[in-house]
C-alpha cells in the first residue's frame, strides 16, 4: 500500500481538473515501477495505490520485488516533489506499507461489476503498516523482513499496535538511499 500524505487537505483549495492531473501523473510514474517488478496493481483508492505480487505471474522473490518497488517509488516521488515544488504544485510525500501472507486472489464482485483483487488479513496488515509508516518511509512486517533482511537495509522499530489486529506486530523500516 502506498498513500500520499496530506493529499485531502491539499485538495480542499484545488479545482477537480488539477487534482485529476496530479493524480494521473503520480499514478503513471508509480505504475511503471510496479510493472517493472512484475507486480499487479489491484486498485487506486483516492490518492492511494494497492499492488500485489505473485499473481498472475508466479514469483519466487515476491517480498524482495515489493520492497524494491517501494524504494523506487519513494525515489521517484522525491523527483516529482522537486519538479512540482518548482511549479508550485503538490508538495508530495508518501508512506508505504508491505506485508506478505496468504490471501484469496481472483475475480470478485457481481455479474454487473467484477474486480480482480486480493482479500485477507495479510492485505489489511499491509494497509495498517502504511498508515504507521514514517513520512517518506517504508514499513515492512516480520514476514517480509525474514525474506529480505540479508539483501535490504532495515531497522527494527518495535512492536506496533494496529487497528483490527489483536496482537502487536513487529515492524521494520526500510533504510534506503535517495537518488539526490
């Protein structure tokens, strides 16, 4: 899950066409990165983006692909911020949360409207991690950490409480270099 920080407040003083243009530009850049790592974009939720890995393409390194995607998304967002700041546009900053676990994937909905999507508690945890992630940061779960800890720099931030989950979760922040 990725989400733009402060987007609702920024939108309050903007025309719908400007909001649409900003979101489309942002989503275009983020989509390129997701597809580069063979991810599937599940949906755009307002200013948020949900992607998953491992279906319809099987991947042995789903967690690593998700983390690499998140790092590049943060780097691209910083590039957009520099350009947009110079133009007086949205001062963009995002948060990202990543989890790995069993989910149900497939077409869900009704005869009139069907979505190819994933559901399950692993999805909910990823969304909650995004909400707890530091500004311009990436927060990963213990399951993701176990798969990437030898390849990606992280730091343990502690056990966190998230809405809808009874027990605390171990959370790790991904440490990455900016392109600047």
